[in-house]
């Protein structure tokens, strides 16, 4: 049934059929939810990729003890995981920006998100350049094997390869997170095969060698800093202080935890139950990273001979593969497999960087710190393609300017990594004393009376802060270029914020809550295929953003395996309009505010919804006919401020009776925040009898069954059928008034 056929809606004249009123289907990129496996794959596509380059960079900076520090950083990632869980548990939209803003003010918030964006922009280039290095060196080895004199320049090849891969994932993310997360999941499945093979083969190699060549203990006297790794602290007394030396070494190894910040970004996409699935995601990520990065880096230090290990600084896992026990041909085959896996996972880090940067910039745009122009959805895919385009351009420029130098990219990358972690943890620590709605808290808290001391969170923050300060003075390249980039984004956010403030009357906000951007699709009629809803969906009618308890309850109790959720609102129109409504007339400011609230609730529960606006003059006819068209199992509404729940149910029931045959039966649920829900079945259905009614029916059946003519042939349904027919006959006689009076007394007795 077309919406133009709705009773009381805008019915066109016969010669103006083309101007029929249309419905608007609104979609937003915020409502594509993924499983914890896909979420873990997205994070690990970045975090686990560091095993291919972090160990080599750390050993260049601090010596052979680097493997212990990399393993220590991976274990420390459990603490960082807890920080992100506490932050996400408060459901602070805006991520690190809003966490820091609410705790330390807008200046520090803009600074923190600027360093985080720098982190994401460098994530892709360093990973994909490392992949290019692996691939380029393998090609050179193969050329040498077949006695060819041609050689590739690994750096330039890595830069060219990086640009190609970046453009591929740019298109993947433009299409949306479903394609991207599927790609990440496949990459991690292949990577797991390589990791398991190394975890089995490496111990066998050590056993066959007959000795355990552990790297030196991670104490200050075993650290071997270079002039470059000491930076501005070279020649000062600071590196000679043991605790400072250990902090410096830890800072040079923290790069192995790069990508962990993606955990906060995928939280918005994780499906219900969100916090439980986030914890599972974090545990998978940490455990996987300990073995894939920490343990394998330790094996590389133990197996690759000292005299040749530094030659594999840009190809650490490849060097490990070539030094395993076994025939040369088998090692060459495995080396090739390692390179293929490295190319896949390192290239996949471009994907996670685009997802993360897109998420961060979307959140700050919602808060008015970035112009809304950036958040316009793609006309076909609904993604914020302008933000994705901007990040891609910056990554491509970084690849070209770096000329494929992994070490320089790694040093610069470390700047954003450590400061984003630090400011996030510091913001959560301050919020611990300002808010008390945390669903999860970092462990190790002590109470003294009513005061809670967050020891675990404080220690984690202290470690990160001291590491960030050490990196600030030891990484000259990172501090210089990271500072310039962070300052540039800081200026961009500041200017955008001021422009938005001047145009406050045009900014779509109500109070402090930002509104979503929606991709709108006008359709001539309501169709389940357009809404991607199955038969038996739950249709929820909304009209006031301040009264959404029925939406929240429906989201909480609906099993998405059985039912889809469609949220609709009715745009009241005139009955005598003969012209087609424009998109802006159907979906205006009120609908945007309404659906932004719905999106926020759905996002918090981790359950997707379909959004629909129907123009009509009678809202009761509109919602009932929409439910009929979608073959909904249940229509859910909130209470009305103008009528009782019984009257609301009666009006909706009358609208159902006006439907043409065949009418689809469904149930109506009216949710009252203060009382149990009211349920009404629309359409033919067995009545809900009171216990005394059932007793009365049974008593009549016993009395009638005693008659010899009836006996065992009589059933309860026969008694009910007779009673209904006699009532129908009485309503056609002068006794009708008596019947109605008796029914009124019956209603009073049960009210």
C-alpha cells in the first residue's frame, strides 16, 4: 500500500499521480554494529602489525634488551585496556576529546585529539612502508636467487606500494565498515596461521640448537643507547640514573602498543551487549599481542645470531624465518609466507587508521570542533567520505615525503601514540573524581570511608605520563614534526570551533547534545526491502525526543536474531495539498533531533535500527498502515500526554479496522515509564479470559453435558459459540440497550 493511499494523507488527483507524498528513509553510519571478533580484528590489524617493525626499531635504540621491553609493553597493554574500558563504560560520545574536555577543559581536549589524529595518520604509512620493505627485499632476494642483476630500491618501492594500498583501503572505507571489518577479519585469520607456526617452530629450533640464548636482562646497565635514541638528553646526567634509563627504554618500546587506541573507536560499532563485548575484544587483543609481538620478538632475539640481527632491523620476522631449523627450501617457502602475511596485516593497518581517524574526527565534529561540512554522508554509501578523503590525502603525502624510511616514520609515530594514551588516561583519572556513573573501573581501588583511591588507574597514568615526558626529550624528530602537525590540527580545531560558535543559529544542536548527519532516501511507498527489515519486525513510533523510554526498553529486550527494529515518526501534513512534498518538508529539524536521540540510544545498546518518516494527516492511520505494510509483529508506542492508554489503544484499534482486507494482525504495546506495559492484540485473536470466566464456562459445560442428547459430544468451544450467536441476535432486537448496560456494569466490575 503506497503512503499516498493512506486514509487522510495527501491523496493526489488522478492527473497528478506523480506528485504523491513520499516517505523518507534516514540512515546514518553510526548504526552498523559488528561482533567482538570483527572488532578485535580491526584493532589487531594495527596492534599485531607492530611485531613486524617494533622490535627492530627498539633494538636499534636501546640494544639487545629491547625484546624484554617489548614483551613488558604488551603485558602493560592490559592496564591500558582497562583505562579504555572505563572511559567507554561512561559512554562519553566524542571519545578522547570529550573525556579530556570534561575533565581538563577544551584547550587540553583540542591538544589531545590533535595528537591522536597525528597518531592515526602515521599508523597507516609506517605499517604499509614496513610491508613494502618486506616485499621489496623479498623480490630482491628472489632476483638474486635466479641470478638477475636488477634490484629494487626498497625505500622507493615501499613508498609506491604504500600509496597503492592506501588508495585501496580508501575505497573500502568509503563503502563502509562492513566491508572494512570483513577484510580485517580475513587478514587476521591468515596472520594467526603464521603466528601459530612460529610459536611451534621457534621452540623446536631452540631445542635443536641445544641452548637458550636469552637477551640481557632489562636493567639499566644492559641498555645501549645511541646518540639518536638519547636526543636532547645526550651528554646529560639523566640517562645515567637507572630509573630514568628504564623509562627511556620503555618509551622506545611503547611503539609496539601502537594501534590500541582503535579499541575506543570500534566501541561505537560493537554490538550488544557493548561493555561485555568490549571486554572480550580487549582480552583477545591483549592476549594475541603478547604472543604475536612480545613472545615472537623475544624468539627473534634468541634465534637470530647477534652478528647479523641488525641487518634485519626492517625485516625482523623475515630474518627469524630464515634462521629457523630445517631445510633451506622449507625456510624459503615459509619466509615467502611470512612476507605475504606481513604485507596483508601491515597493509590492513591502513584500514584501521582510516577507521580510527574517521571515528575521532566524526566525534569532534559532533561537538562543534570541526565544521559540519566534513560530516556530510556519502550520497550512495552513507559514510563520512570527506573526512576519509582528507585523512587519505595526508597519508599519501606522508608516504611520499618519507621516501619509505621506516625508522623516521616510527620515531614520528611514537609521538602521537604515547601522548594520546597519556592524555586519555589522565582524563579518565580526573573524571573518576567528577563522575560516578562508571559501568567499569580500572582494578585496584582502595576505599577510606566514602573516598575511593584509584591506585590502579593512578599508577597506569603515572607510567604513561613519565614515558611521554621522556619521549619528548629523547625523540627529536618525533617531537619536532609531531609538534608541528599537532599544532596545525590544533589551529584547525580552534578556528572551526569559533566559526561554529559564530554560526550557532545554524548549528543543529539542542543544549549540549550534537545531532547526527543522515543520508536521506525518498521512496514512493513503505517497503520492507528498502528498510532491510524482515517480516515480524518491531515498529516503534516516536514523536518527542524527551520521551524515549519506550525506545530504550524495546532496544534492551528485543532479540535481533528474531526481530528487526524500525523506528518511525509521522510528519503531519495538510489533507488538501496537491503538490509533492520536498525532502526538507518531510525531514526537518524536528525529525533530525528526534532521530539523533534514537541513534544515541541504539548506539549505546549496540543494536541497529531502521529510521522512517511518513507524511500523513492522521498519525494513527499512518503507524497502523506502516505496521501492516511491513508485516510487523508488534507496534510499540509511548504514553500520550493528551489521552489515556486505553483511549490510545482504542484509536489505534479503530485505525486497524479501517484497513482494507486482508488485514495483518499484530500486537500493540504501550510502554509507560511508571507502570507495566499495556498489551492489545489487533485483529482476530483468542481472548484473554479472567479466571472466573473460565470457571463459569466450565460450570456451564458441565450442566449442559448432563443432558442425554449432548453428552460427550459437547465441547467448551460449542458453549462459547452459542453464547456469541445469542449475543449477536440480542443486539438486533429491542433488548440491545439492556445488553449494553450489562456490558457497562461488567467493565466497571473489572476496572
